[in-house]
């Protein structure tokens, strides 16, 4: 098998997958606790969520913070590198909204990512 080390392949290795875009989108809005992801993304399984969060953390886009509480609280947020991905998410959102309008696809709302204020 030929390994193509191009920008698009690297991008797809890091951001590809059924749920990573949504995970990054929700993290662009605010920090999210593990259990909140299940409310935000109905249908995602625990295994897939944890695997994708670990991959995003390994790739440097997501930060995982563990609070020493009982029960333990785990919260995810974007790293600086993850924050740099927000314009890509916005481009994807805009394209998807335009496509839906063109094809007459019903959707809940037009969404856009927002840079979190420091």
C-alpha cells in the first residue's frame, strides 16, 4: 500500500471520522464533560467517544483535565492547536449549510463555531 504524506491525508488522519467534527465543534463552544457529550451527540457509543477523544488528545487538539473530586470530574477543551482548527470548522459549517440550502435538505439551524473569549 502506498502511503501518501500529503496535507489532505494528514488532515483526514487527524480530523476524519464520523464524530470528530462534532466533538471539535462542541468544544469550540465551551469545555465539555464526558457525560455531556452523550447529550450533545445522541447515538455515539462510549467506546467510540473515548477512542476519538484519546486520538484528538494524542494529536494535540484536545486537552483533558481531571478534577480531584468524588466522583472524579473529567473535562475536555481545545488546546491552542485545537483553537486554530475553528476556521476549518467554520468553513465546513458554511459549506454544509450552503449545500443543505441548495439541495433543500431540512436542518435544525445554521451553525457556526465561535472563538472562545479568553
